C-alpha cells in the first residue's frame, strides 16, 4: 500500500477518468465512497488522499496538463470563477485559504512520477509558508494576476499565495522530495518526516474534510 501511495500525482488521470479501483478506493474502502467535492466542466475539487490538515483539498483540471502555468491561457477565466466561488466557501468553512503548487516540467516526465497538474488548497498561513521557502534561498517573483504564471509553463516552479497575491519560486534547484509538504509540515508542527504522504495517512482528517464540505455542491451549483 505504501508503494501505491508513493506517487499521488500519477493516479489522478485514472481516477478522473472514473476508474473503478483507484488508490483512493483501496485506501479508504468505501468510507467515504467519494472524495469529489465539486466539479465544473474543466476542474474537479477533491479531498487530498493523505491530508496534512482538515480542509486539505486539491483542485485539478479534468484535462491533462503538467502545471497550472500550462493551462492558465486556455482555462484562466474558468479558473478565476472557480476560485472566487470556492474561495469564499473555503474561508467560511476553514478560516483561511492558501494555494500551493509544485509545477512540473516535461523533463520530470522521465522520472518515476508523471504529474497531473494540481493545486493544494490549505487553511495554513501563506505568509509563513512564503517565509520558509524564502529562507531556503529560492528566487521568487510576485504575481498580481494569475495570467502572469503562463511563462512558467514547462519549467519546474513552486507557487504559493492566495487570490490576488501569489509568489512563484524558481524550482530549477533540486529540493528534497515532497518539498512543499515538508514546508507545510513545519508550519503545522508535524515532525519530519511525518509529512510524507506515504508514511502516515490521516484518514480521519479526510473524512472530516469530506463531511464539512458535503453541503458545498448544492451551494456552488446554485438553484437549478
Ligand atoms: Zn493526467
Ligand atoms: Zn501535490
């Protein structure tokens, strides 16, 4: 089971395509039956398989992209709408919202982990995350609009921020694996290496997340 969990990114394509047996269904054995919180034409909002906190969600494009930088030109308008409606509910439910991404490059395809673009939505203090990444010496640029992410498509990067204020970090320098999880682990006081998604699967956190977001779909879809 630990091996199956090693590359969470590789499983998204199959799970999104509706595979009967996903890593999720194997790990959670029907409790809950689904981790999908909401979907639009282009995006899906799901609970992270191995959450670091209650409210640890993933936002993914339905189509395959390696990073949000690669989809922002085609899907940026829809993404902005999704962020606006989900962001308000997220803050009301979990307190605050920080968006995190490790954007993959085509070169990383050659390694074991083929990545399907995904954003982590987390109720952590983004300023603390940004300070820790900056302390590691990664060069960064501020984005005032997500469209400015487009030039980073095809290169590895880290993104951290919230709607209206994002920082993108140069990801060329090899960092420890699960780098952003290690940073969030520090913010949350999770001892190294227990942030590793394969080491501890906090199933009760996913179950609470799914329960606390169970009313979102009807709010987000609105009156029919
Ligand atoms: Zn994919
Ligand atoms: Zn991730």
